[in-house]
């Protein structure tokens, strides 16, 4: 993360770290050998019996880590999440970290990943960033098995009278592959299927990913899979997986993937790394099962949600917490001075120079997210991830701004120092928790209309003036309410770079209108997606993909992964 | 297998079997906890260090199980392979079984799998038949990462001057999905890639599957990956993965998949289940690494190859054994009276009735395969997989026919009785091995021309009269020899149902011509594919796919898998 210091790389630090056998990590939270299923010496899944057995236990406190709107300067939200967990661990608290699994597509495309950085990483980072325990592959397979079953249904007589122009279920690969965005399948004559337009999403954008992450157990998983809308029939009525009768087969393919994965940080703090839906088209949080299980095993759970508080945290609080029935008790908002300066209007090249004015202007982005967290009835601590390029004057200014607004704030150095660098933050979070001021409730009742729910999010979370619905969106809202989908929460797909729907508007834009172009029913996941602007569900590879530098030596050691 | 008897189903037998912890199985062949990487309690991968450490050990004897041409009556080759291993285990021999991994596509499509049947199965059958240890998913991912990198190369300026009409690398899914056979990708305008024709193969038909199964170690894997031809440039010269510079990234994606998987049979015989290339477009054998490692760990290795001896065994002997540098010492040819009767001209409905004439006619198919095995300098035993529908007269006739031709023959009942039902066969195989008569050599020297090598296989293995090459094939042969590919072995893609290239010609057809329609370079795998007739590299789903009956209960128990 800390690009301007001569550091060891993340992979060097990770490969030099000494891991404990995963059974030792399990024992820290009271689990025995019988509770886990080993995947090598350093990874394990928790068994279904163990997860069920824990249901009746009291829950620990859930701390959500979120951030300002991301910038090219980097914020380090995953790194702070891991570092905060390590710091609580250092303070002898019984703590677990709950993170998302990274997608292989971006790993092969551009340097990046979701295992933290520096001395605040979860291990084994190579495994977690490659195939890990196969969860995403199981999801890809279930996604594409369903697609094959739909096309086979067309080919074998189309008993459900599916309109082949209105099949909404797309195929998936866990790769960045722009050439698969729009395809035609079924070519080659009558024996090769029914020709039709189709497309591939990256696996993290598959509804099955969201379903797996919101399901509370295997039975709920199957119910949700059955509810997924795959197409509309010639009467324009929705056709579901349940109509096709294959939710059992899909659940069977996911029976291992639904179990959370136990790993450790460099400092041997236990972490559950499980699930990873996109934070735009989906809700951007690790699985409900992992977060809930962690809260049963530990007194403190540190978890995160994708992108800034306007996307990941909003969905964590309005969608995930509601589905899971838990109440988070504190939030950490991560920012860096560099990123705030970019929100204040300067470019990446200018970050090396002190610029207090830009910082003051950019602070408004942080301020909006802080207000949002309060609007959910939650207390927060601001975590400033320190960079060596931060000047004394900039740091002083930022601390004063926080003081002025009565924002609890701590500087962290978890990249360089691991848990040690997050002790002040941890103590501050513990103080906030002790005050017991959380009074969480979601922002809107589910009984609000779809338009009302969207408007609430735009006005309260984004700070926008109003919402415009396209003609298509209006018609869809009417249809969806007629189909009985009006009572679902909303998952807004929006650029992560701005509070508004215009990626160019950094800082804290005001007086803007958000346009809802189209809606998408994710009835299995249990939400309605509202699309604003163009939303990318299949990324492309850059001119020089990271894959060009990747290698493995003859002993199986990963090279150039990060 | 034994469809006409009221048995427990394969999955019932498998789920009632008591497995030993896989570490106990490892210990049987002298491995310790440090030699294996656990995947749950009952699956493990052998570590790279262990595999390397074993290289210098003396090799045990390799026994290859093959069969007559398959018929809808079923032969039970995998079942006999497992049962023979169990029988040798029962006789206190140090034995390992080496099998292919099943593909998920057929599992979701039609009842079937490659884990044996009845009381001769490898376990845990549900895991092995679903995602197992993720090997196939890693191969699918590497295959599709390469495809994405190729399309990205086109999109980013096409420095290698790839002719987009001559990209031969296809995408893959490990599913039966006919709608993906012929597709157009890259649609949607200049930001979505370069539009072109493409198609998907099932993962077992990916050249990466063949490469993984023929590689002797990670270094050899990388070399082979680098040699794979992905396209031709505008000068019609081959473009390889090495030219694209991504063999390191692909090898990195395969670093776990290359390690063989240790499991056990119902009778706790150790088995390595690893790799599974198609036996038509590829060579149809489990991995070289697994077979070689098994031979270092055990005194006897029982392994099998796909379809009949004309496909799998021919390729095992001419391609795999040559690449691996080992010499098998005995062959078992599996047949059933039912299948021989079908080769004798009767239909599946008529199998219930005694028909000695059909049996005598069908015996010619077995006889041809026996001659083939002898032409490789190898001794064999015929294994007759007994069915209750076999009449005394039929059994007597078959034994007499074998006696007349001096074929060692044994009846087996491994489906019903496990190893106990294969004791006679095991003793017979041990006798053959004791005589030490094997004098194995491949059928043709690599220095023969491509036409000569194909002709040798057609005449010696299929019993055909001659080979006709299409105009296209002739041109390709000239090109391939000019590219320096003339010294590779041949992998013929042919129907499995007949010795000829016409699936309707059962028994022992004679006087036939085989037409080679087209060739395909598999330079990474290290062979030239010669395509005869239409070869399916992406199966379709049936009218009522097996997926419709699959389910999982709330405790994660698989239902309706088989």
C-alpha cells in the first residue's frame, strides 16, 4: 500500500511469515479437530455440525470497517480490518476477523487483492488469492450448470414456454474477460441448441454469489436458489429455478462452498474468509454464515464491506444485517490523507506535495460518510491509515477537523507494524463499544415502496437532491410490485468513486440527481438492484496484465503474484 | 452395474461404507503425515517434496486394465480396476490403484461416473464425483485465463499479428452444454473486444488436461504449456503460449492441481485419482505423475485407460508409457457376456435371453483386442465381469473360446463382493507377472512419418485395411512436418463403439478404410490428434438430466447423485 517507501512486497512478507497449524488457530476460539475440515495445514472449513451447534450461543460484538469513496491513492480498508483484528488480539481480546474472498479475475489482471497488505495480511495469501478452497469455482459451476440446464430446456421442447429473448440468467467465469460480455450462443444448426444473445459476468457478480453470502443455512440456500428468476415466459411472467426444478442440484454443488474458511493473519489472529459478491451489482459483504459464526466464536468480530460507506456499508446495514438478524455495534471509517487530498481536487501526481487546502476540501467526503453511519444509529471511529508522505501540518489539520466535528479519530500504521500499529485504534473502538451507544436500525422499512426506498438511500446516504426514474425503470417498478417483489430491500449499483452517480464528482457533491436507468430482480438474493449509470459486471484485462509477471518455481513457490 | 438384480445403489453402498482417516491409508504405503496435504479427513494430495523424494526408488509392476469396445450393456472397467486392486490388497500385496477423475458434465447429465460401482468403489464417491480437490476447476480456469489473455492481446494491438480467424484455442467448462459449442464472442462494439467465432469444449477435452496428465513435474508442465499452439499469425505460422509469455501464470494456476489425490476404496486399498483427459480428442489416461508415484510407493499398480483397447490402451502404450518412460507388465481385458452378445449382433432388449451364437460372434471383438495387446509385447488376462443374466451355457462357451485361443480368463464378481470377487483374477494376474514374459515396446518409432504412424495404428490396432486422408489432412500433414512436429506420437480421435470409424460396425469389422478428416496439433501435450468422423468435444444434456433428481439434505448429505 505504502508505495513511496522501500518495503518488502506483500508476497515477500507473506512468504516469510511463519504460520501456525490451522488447528492451533481453531483452538484459540474453542474449536477442536472435529470441528474443522482441513485443506492442507493452514486452511480449514468449519463443519456444518459445528456451525449448527453454535446457533444458540450468545453473540459477540460486530465491528464494521468501511471507508471514504475509493481513489487511485488507495485507502487500505482490508489492511486496517486485519490490523484492527490483530491489535485486539494483541490486547488479549477473543477476536475473529471476517473478510471476503478475493476474485481471481482482478488478481490475473491488475495488482490487487483482498488479503490486506504489509504486516496486516491473512495467510496463506497465495492460496487465498488463487483457488483457495474452491468456493468461487463451485459458484461458477453452479451458475453455468444452471445456464446449461436453461438452454437444454429450450432445446428439449421448452415446456415452460420461456421467451428466449427474455432469458436474464447469464453465464459466468471468475476472470476478467471482456470478449465474453456480449456473445451469441447456440449457433451451428438444430443439434447445437437455440441461437440467442447471451453474456458472461464475472463470478462475483453472479446472483449465486449473493445468494450464498446471504443464506443462513443449506435449507435457506436452497430456498433462495429456487427463487432466482432466470427468464420470463411468453406471457412475460417470471420463470424461476424452482420452476425448472434444479435448486436441489445447485445446492448440492454448493454444499462445501457454504462452509466458512478458517485462516490466520501474520500474527495468528483467526480469520474467516468467505464469499465475495461485487459491491455494485450485489451487496459487497462476506457471508452471513461467516459473520454470524465468528460472532458466536469470538467476543469481537471485525468485518468489512466493499468500496465506500455509500455502497458496502449501506448494503451491509440495510441488506445483510437485516437478512442475518444481527446488529453491528460500531463502525470504523478508513481514510488516508492522500485519498482525502484527491477528494479535495488534486491529481495523483500532486500527492507528494503538502496541500492542506485540498485536504480540508476532501474532508467533506469523510464527513458525509460519518453522517451516514450516524443515521443508522451507529457510533464510529475514523482510522487514518498513515503514509510517510503525510506532512505534520496535514496530520495536524486532519486531527483538528475531526476534533471540530467530534469525530473520534486514530492514526494507524498497520501496514508497517501489524497489530502494534493499530493499538490506538483498537483502544478507541473498545471505548466506543463500552459506551454502548449503538442503536442500530436499517434506514427504511421494507414496506416502503421501491421508489421510496431508493429515494431514502439517495438522499440520506449519497446526499443527493432527488431521483429520476427512466421510463423503463418506472415500468419495471410497476411490474415488480405486481409480481410481489415490492417488499425487498434495494441494492443500488452505482460508481464507487463518487457519492453521486457521476464518477467524476469527488469530494462531497450536493444538489445532484441520481438517475435510475433500469432495475434487476435478484429474488434469490432477496433484493432489487437499481442500476445507475453503466455498471460493469465483467471487467477487462489491462494492456499488460499481471499474468505476464506470474510464475511458479520448480518447488511450487509462487512468483510475481503481487 | 448389475442392473437386473435388486441391489443397493452405488451411492447407498458408498455412504454406508466406513472410511479410514486418509492418514491411515497413506501409512499403508509408507507415507507419513508430512507427506500429505489433507482435504478434509478422507482426501489428501501428495506433497511435491514427497513426489520428488520418491523418484530414485525402484518401481513396482504396472497392470493396465482395458476393455472391449464399450456397448450400452456396460462392461465395468473401473469397477474391475478397483476390484482387482482390492483383491491384491486382500492377498496382502502392497498395491495402489491409479484412476482418472470423473468430469462433472456427465455427472450432471446422465447417470455415470468413474469411481467404480457396487462394492468396488473409491470413496468418498460424492466428493470425487463433484468438485473433489478442485483439479478440474483449476484446469478450466487456466484454459479460460489463456483465452481471455488471447482476446486481450487482440484488443490491445495484436503485437503477435494473430489472425483472428485462425485462433485454435477454445474456451472450456466442465459441463455438458451444447449451446456453447459454437458461439460468437467480442460483440458489443470496440470496447468489448474483437468479434470472432469461438467455441467451448468440456474441460476434459482441453489440451491443458492432457498436458497436466503427461507432465513429469512442474518444470515439464511449464515447458509443455509454453509449447501449446493457440493460433496462427497472418503469415500462417503457429503462435504459442510461449510467444504470449503466460506459461508461468498458467503453471501457477496449476501448481496444486498437478499433485495426485490420495483416496481409498471401500476395502481401504490406497488409490490415486488424478487427471482425466478425454479418450477421443486426448489420450484418456490418468496422470503420469500419479501412475509413476504409485509405482514408487507400491509393488503393484492397477490402472486403467478410457474406452476399449483400441483407444485408451493404445494411447496408454504409445503415448503415456513413452512420455513417462515406464513399461507396463500385464494387461487385463474386461468384457461381459452381455456386451459380447451385443457385439454379436443382438440389441439391448434381447440381452435377457440366452444366445450362444451372438456370444460366439461377439467374441471376435475381444479376440482383436487380445491380439492388439500381444502386438505391444504384453501378456494379458481376460476378466469376465459376471452378471446374473449370464447362463451356464454362455459361460461355458466363453471359457471354451478363451481356452481354444489360449487366453487366460477369470470370472469376477467385484460389484457384488468387492476384492473377494476378484481373487481368482488377482491370482491369475500374479501368475502372468511371475512368468515375466512382458517385452513391451510401442507400436511405432516416432521417426516414422505422420502417415506411417496413423497407418500402423489403423492396421495393427483396429484391423483396418488402409487409411484415407482428406485433402485438408494431407495439407496439414505437410504443414505440420514443416513446423517440426513430425516426430510426435499420434492420438486418434475415433468413435469408441467400433474398431472402425463407423460406430455402427460392432464385433470385429474387417476390410474397412479409416478416413482421417483433419489433424489438430496438441504440441503441449506432445501429440498430433488425427480426427476420424465427427468428434464430440462438448457433450449435450439429455431430455431429463440427472440434475433434476439431485439434492442435498439440510445436513449436507448428497441425494440422487447416482
